[in-house]
């Protein structure tokens, strides 16, 4: 894993507090993750494409009504509400951003599925739940913020029942970025408070270290690639309303997003694991 080293729950939380304040996920329907396009449907809007990614995660969770799920890194609650609504399950979301908890709770009040979700401030490295409290868990683009993923994967393993699933959707490096390309990657890590981006082999190894059995790991990088351009355009749009310093920062974030997203080594994995 290319390590940025010193992200903390607080430093990541600050970034997402600012992100929520800026309304940066509005164009993505409130999802803070990539969209998914099949080869024949590039015209699908980004908000719909991001919901599709959530649906791909839900499909892999083997859901039945009333199952209890943990959403590790829940953002502003949009994926949790979608899954709770579509599958009649209960979802507890955690995030390290108080702003996100507040916004997710407000969205729950407005949603038909609101009674089946709850959101709280908590760190994936130290989950405030009893052993075996959940039937399954999902983590959409959250593990990459953790300076050491294995303890968090062990924590999730502790709170999920035997036989329960963990579905991860996350960035990956198909091969390690090197040379000038590594500057793009390092810039991306710093800008977005990312601790590191695993290769597929590292994803597998960390899961195994934490006691998870890998059922599936698929690289859908080409189906999500358009997301980076959409996100960059949204950031540039937001920059117009900011003061000069903040606008420069937002435009730099957009440039990095595009450079990373256009790189052939930038992949994206969908992983299904099971607790034995
Ligand atoms: C890219 S956002 C994804 C949000 C959400 N999964 C989605 O798809 O809309 C990353 C999320 O991970 C959360 N996160 C990062 N580090 C965390 C940690 N140590 N414990 C819990 N959540 C964390 C952030 O607060 C944020 O909600």
C-alpha cells in the first residue's frame, strides 16, 4: 500500500466536515462514491450511476428482511437509506464526521426508510458495538482512509456473526504507481486525506490477516472511470462560488482527481468476504 502515513480519525473527519459544508456530493445525489456505467450506457447521469454502485454492493450482501447491517464510513447516509429502503433491512452507519452524522440523520427523517437506519460518530478502528451484533457489513470507499486497515477489518469481523458477509467497494492500484505517476498518487492521497490505496493482492492479504474468507474480488475500474471526470467538473463548478484561496484548492483537487482517474493503473474493486 502506498502509505501517506499519518491520517487520523480527526483529520479525516475534518475533511468530510468541510466536504459536507460545501455540498460537494450534491451532483452525485449525496453518494460520496464512484458511479457505475455498463459499456453501452455512458449517458446515464452520475447520480443514477452512483446509486447503481450501491445496488452492486447490496446484491453481494445476500440480504433478507430485518437483517442488521453495519455501514462502515456511511457518508451522509444515502447508501444506507437506499439499501434499507430496497431490502427492508436495518442499517447502522458510522462516520468520523459530525457534520455527516447530522446530515444523515436529517435525511433519515425525510425518508420512508428512516425508521430502519441510525447514524453515529464512531471510529472503525474501535467499534462501539458488542460482539456478533450484525448480520453483515459494508464499507464503500472508507477503508482507504485508515492508516492500518487490518485492525479495522478485525473489528468488523468481531461484530459480524459467523457466516455474515462484508462487502467492500474501494479504489485499487492495479500495479504500484511509480516515477512521475507516483506524484499524482501522492497528491491524491494528501488532498483527500487518504492513507493509502491497496493493490488487489493487498486487499486480499489484509482481509485474510483479519480472518475473512474471500468469496469474490472483481476489478470494475473501467466501469467506474467516468466518475472522476464528473467529480472534477462538479468541483470546478463549486470553485466559482468560493474565495480565491478556496477556489484554487478546489480546482487543484479537480485536477488531481482527473489525473488519477485517467491513469491505467487506477482500478476499483468490489470485494465480497465471509466471516467463517
Ligand atoms: C468517500 S466517503 C464514503 C461515504 C459513503 N460510504 C458513501 O459511499 O457515500 C468515506 C467515509 O468514510 C468515513 N471514514 C473515514 N475514516 C473512518 C474511520 N476511521 N471510521 C469510520 N468512518 C470513517 C468518512 O467519515 C466518510 O463518511
